[in-house]
C-alpha cells in the first residue's frame, strides 16, 4: 500500500515537471508586459515526494490523495512595490483560470495590532484551450505574489526557523515583531516614494508639453523627458541627424547632468535658453564634424554634444577651462588636446 502511494505521488510529480516549463513560459509572457519596473523576479519550485507525503500525513482530514494538493508546483512573483502585487494579480486573472475559492489574499489575515508579512496567494491553471495538452487542464498550481521586502522577511523567517507563538521564546517573538514593523514601514515608504516619482514624472511631462517647465530643476527625470519631448531639442536633433541621414537611437541622457552643471545650467529654462542661443553654432559644428561621413546611427544625446561645444566656442573661457570641461567625460589626454584645439579653431573662425 505504501509502495502504491509512493508510486502514484512520483507519477504525479512527473506530470507537474512536464507542466512546469509550459506554465513558466506562459507566466513570463503574461507578466512581461508589466515591465521590469514592476517585477523584481519570478521563481518556482516543485514539491518533493517526501514533502508531499509529509503534508498528506499532517493533514489527513483535509487531503485524501496527492492530486487534491494545489501547491505541488509553486511560483513566486516578487514585486518591487506593494501596488505591483495587485497589478500582477490583475494580469494573472486575465490570462489564467483562477480558483478564487482556494485563493487567499493573506495580506488581510494579519491582526491589525500586529506586524508581519503575508502575501497574496492565487491558485491558477492554464486557459481551457486546445493549445495545451488535455492532461494539463485540470492541474492547478500556486502563485505567491509579494514585495521584495516581504520576500526578504519570509526568507529570513524560514531560515532561522521562526514558527509560532507557542514554540518561540517571548523575547524572540518581540524582536521579530519589531523587525517586521521596520520592514513594513520601509515597504510603505518605498511605495510612497515610487508613487511620488510617478506623479512627479507625469507633472514634468505635462509641463514640458505645455511649454511651462522653465522653472523645473534639472534631474534624471526632467532631462530624460526634456530630451524626448522638447520641440526645440528635437528640432536640433533631427537637423543634425539629417546631415548624414542617420537614424536616432534613444539613449539615457542622465550622464549629461554633470556637464550641464559645469556650464551653469540648473533648470530646464537654462537649457531652453542655451538651445535658442547656440542652435545655429551647434548645427554648424555638427556639419563640420559629420559632413562627408556616412554615419548611419546617432545617439539621441548627440545634440547636447554640439550644444556644449557651441557654448564653449561662443564664450571667452580659457583653454584650461575647456580642458576641465572635456575631462568630465574623458581621461584620454590626446582626445582632450585634440578637442581643445578644435574648439579654439572654431572660435577663431567664428569671430
């Protein structure tokens, strides 16, 4: 009898091993649409025969056979922030069948006067479709959805063997509660910061598109959105790309901040004024450098390169100051010397 049960459990585990890559691919495809800013990672595991037998022996009144279990194959989706949990849950509900009678939002189960971490658990199955083998359609798996800090808490809790109120000394329970409260507070703070940044980005976009962003300070968000959305910057960028007929590849402009700061540009208004003032010189410098070349691709930040040099050409700053500026982005003395001489030559030709 024992041998027969073991054999049946082994066969069932083998079926879940066959289901595992199919479920993993479908889950990755579904959640991939949310992007890396929502999901930190996805892990999965299959229960061993020993683990399944142990669960059946511990809960004989609840489970009579191994195929009644819904967590033989389990996935864990780890989100950066709390709001990501509901986004993941919504996407899963769109793509998979969800057994809501067995699924639990364990976040709501914790006592409001206590601290701790409980995640959202969904019991899901593949869509009822001819796309999948028939034997997969009645196989259910568990998906745990939690934040990164909830995941850290659960792993630490598991590793040090924290069990329950009745098996853990009082002082240890108290310290666990204190640690959980800190993590829960940190989770709330990170989530709030993330929401604030999302809101800030939306305000920046609206201000740039409505030409009322002059007072916004330069930072990673404002420079990124300005580069993509500013009509004056995009006009210059397209004119430079047209010199060789190159396509423009979008790149992160955050590295421009140190150069803009060196040149005394603190706000988007300062940047707009620089474009208006240096547009013609920047375009002329680009034609001098790029004319006659066959470059097929240019970075979306290339217009900054020529704007900076246009400002240096039109200013009366010393060669040492020019050298200092170029040293922000290059440690090659030959490159720096060559560009200092080029800028000084352009200044002489332009005067």
